[in-house]
C-alpha cells in the first residue's frame, strides 16, 4: 500500500507543476525537442552550449496558440541537471541563457536512458494536446547504432535504436527530426516506421554548429498552422540547406516517408538475397560498385548510400546482364525514390538518395551482434554483408593502389610517410583499409585525399595538381607523453570527424627527439577539425592499449571538445598536445 500512496503523490506533484502551462484546447501542432547537452555539445560553441543555442533559435519565434513548443535540456556544466521549458518568444539573449518558462526542474537525469525520453514525451503530449506532433532529437548520432549520449549521468554510450523504439512504444508522431549525425539510414527508418509518418535526418556527420534553421521553418509553421506534416518536413529540409549555406557548412538532409519502409525493406531483402545467390564469380563487380559509390569525409566508413550503390550495380558489365540482380537493384532504386520525397545537399558533385545502409567492407567494421538487435534483421541484409566481406577479401588479403597525377613526377606519401616513389606509380600488396594519399611537387600545392583499399581489388587515384597561389593552413606545436619517450611512429594530424572514428587529414611525423610537428594543409574553404596526435608504438595503424593518444586542449578545460574552424591562410602556433596512455578505447583511428 505504501508504494501506491507514493505513486499517487508523485503523480499529483507532477500534475501541479504543469497547472497553468498545459492547455485543454487542442493546438494544431505540439513540438517536443529532446536536447541532450549532457556531453561535449554543452561546451562545443566556444565553451557555450550547442543545445541551448538551438533552443534560443526557437525562442526567436516562440509558441503560439496553434503551435506549442516544449523542450527538455540537459547541461553538462550544471552536473547533468535537466529541465523542461515551454518556449516563449525572446530575442537577443546571452549565451547559455534561456528566458522561457521553466515547467519543471528534474534534477540529474540520464538522457541516454529510454525512460527519460519516454517520460518527456508523455508529459508533453498529456499537457500540450494537439492535432499533430513533432519530436526533435538534438544530440550526437551514430546511425543504426543510436543517438543521445550522456557523459554525466550515463555511461557515455548512445541510446540504441531498439531502446529508442521502446521509448516511443504506443506513441505516434507525425514527424521525427534528428538534428544529429548520420541518422538518415534505412535501419533507423525501419526501426521507427510504426512510431511516425515522416523522418527528417542527415546522411552526413553534422557540423559542430546548429544548422537546424528553426527560426525559418517555425516562422512558416506559426504563420501557417494548417501545414501538413509532409509540407513542414520539406520546409525543415529547405531551412537546413539554407542555414548550412549561410554558415558555410557542408550538410545533407532528407525526408523519409516511414509508411513506405515495409515495402522498401522487402525490396532490400530481395536485393541482398539475389546478390548472394546470383552473383557467382562476379563479386569483384559488387565490390567495384561499392568502391564507386560516393564516400566523403562527412560519411561513416561503414555506411553507404543505398540508391547510389544500386545505380553502380546496374553499370557493372556482368551484373547488369543478370536479370534477377538487375531487377532487384532497380526495384530498390524505385523504392527509395518513392520513400524519400526530398533529399538535399550543398556538397557539389554529390548525388544523395537520402538513405544510407550499413555496408562494412571488412570484419573490423561489422558488429553483427549489435546489428541484428535492430528490427532490420528481418530483411536478412546481415547475411549479404557476411557473404560480401568473405567473398571480396574483407577478412584478409591485400589490394593494389594506383596513384596518377597531372603533371606527373609528384612524390607520393601514404599516411604521412614518404614512399620515395613518384607518380605515376602502382603499389601492390597493400593492406586493406583507409589511406591518406598526399602528393608533393615543387611549385604546386600539396594534393591530399583519403581512399579505401580493399583486398583483391585495385583502387585508382587520379589527381590534378594546382599551381601555388592560394592559401594553406599551418598548425605547429610540441607533442609530449608524460613518463614516456616518443617512438618513431608518432604522428600529428587534423581530425575532421564528428564521431568516435578519427578521420585524419594532413598527417605528419612528429620528431621523436623534440616532439615538434608542423602540419601544412591546403584549404580552399573553412575546415572544422581537432588537432590530435597518436604514438603508434607497435606501428600497426590501430589504437591499442598502452599507446599514446591526445589532442590540443585549445580552450584549456581538459575536455576533448576542441573542434575548431580553421581558415585558409591561417597559421596556428603553440598547438601543444599532451598524450595520455590508452587504457580504454574511446576513439577508433582509421589509418590502415
């Protein structure tokens, strides 16, 4: 009986908190924004909160009788304290300041816990009834691996997609928006297909700056509250595109119709089955289609644009003549085009279908145990992945790398090491993995790109060098490792990744005697990056326990949150890096 009394008391208290805030009359729209700042996003904007900045942008428009906005914000700087707010109209606020009404101070909450998300959603729906509901997830993202990490009150891991689905169990939204990295995936869409009509998400890693464009699309919605879910979804994508352009950030955003996901998943399942049973001796062509699919520094190395992959399959000389494979690939293309009413990116030269799929090319990137925990396991795509990896040498063997340049005669560097070869040149017996290829030639800017070498296949680089006359970024400093001497395999680099996978560019060797390094990197536009160093003591290209890893703590707060925006022509001195000894792997290095 005591438990029942206490439960009733809690319910009464929560109800009293919301008196005067909720409405009995239904609004047209209720927007619930789950803004998880219990991690480095709370200090990512020059020490200020990314999530609070997003809320402030919403405050520029504020709630109306027809459009109600409730947010939950967690803050690392306050010890993981979380609050519910009803967003009102305010402008010209100070950083990290929210002027809107506090509905409830929750104290410390683990925002990676599905129960925390579920309680927030239920409180919002019960107290702000509406004809239409929108959920915004504002935090880190990892695609099918999940979203929302809590480094203060949780373990720092992402809320898994199965857990997020459970948090939304029996709840239905008109629109779900992910202002988070890498969430526009068929696996994510399939997991949430019964919980919403439309999903808005990005195939890219997101810049460490808000590009949600809330002021733009909220202004439209409050002026046009009868807007349909699809219409406002498209407006959000357009706002993201415009905001990214205005802030000179690279971005992608797409709308996915979740009511189409069951049909699309069936077509993907058929494609996987046809590739397994009908490819025969043509796995090299499946690999070629994979290698030819767009891959950039904004992608996860284990993800692939599914529509673009299928297009490449239809261009392979033998696969295109196998009717079962050809028809299956075309059906997937048609299914994606039907399921994705809008996809936009401002990265020139790229076409994006709007949905990635998990597509690891080696066993290291294939976490099959966690992958099959997702609902997408019903498609048996994981069986295709296992066959693909085993049939294309992803589990072992070597590949070939061809490096050509115009003009020829450029010195070829691989992962920061001089090969002492000049273009045009062919490297054989190359271990599979990601390689930074740098070409240097007197009178020309260094040419740098990252390529994937796959066992049993040839990767070709064709570079056009530009004569000097532009601008370069120079970063220099000293690397130290307390209690250790630096090895001959210590490197410094710029890390452009927003995920726990390090994506290095501008790799240079660190002088083992002095610790001095100098990164010189050609830029034609601003670049977001961390400055990091790694002592690969055993020279195997991976971060292992006992090795040294570190970053330039530019803001001096002792947190790995120093992603900076570097400008062409900028020179940065005294970017000193202190390595720590790795005991638990927090980041994965893509080198070999």
